[in-house]
């Protein structure tokens, strides 16, 4: 976690406790849901990059605007999602957070990789 600025917008990052999901884990309510065992988590590969997502974010992934990941408008996203492994005994961790993008660093890195894959 040596990065000090967002790889997408270059805003200074903050540290915070997060749930395992790269997508929604930055939300403080997700820590409560993690403690209550309300979600299952898995490492997946999608858009040519890997991410840990909760079951809700896996199901909701196709709702993303494909242009956010560097894909042309109208491209289906999430159809190629593949399970890599289930996350057993998920626990909170610390990650950096971008207050401008409202995302944790792990997700921002995922977006950066997905965009690079789209450009290749």
C-alpha cells in the first residue's frame, strides 16, 4: 500500500478498514454485513483482470457502463466472469480509498488493468 494517489484521478488516497469485496468493500456498512455473514466472496477473473467480489457485486457487475472499463458503448461486461476461488473465512483488511472516485485502491487497480486489457 505504498501508493499515495489514485491511479485513475490522482487524488490523494486515505487509509481505511474495508470488507473483502473490491467493489463495495469500502462502504462502512459492508463491514457490518461482513461481520453478520451476509455475503459470500470469491476471487473472479473478468475483463481480463482479477478481483475479489461479493455475491451481490458479482450479480450486479453487468450493470456497469462498459466505457468505465475502456470498452465500447454497448459491450456486455461480466459475461466472461470466471470463478478462480471462493474466499474462505473472509475478514476485514486495510486498504487505501479514493474520496473522489469513491472506490478502494484494489478496485481502482482492477479498473486500471481492465482498461489496459481493452487497449491492448
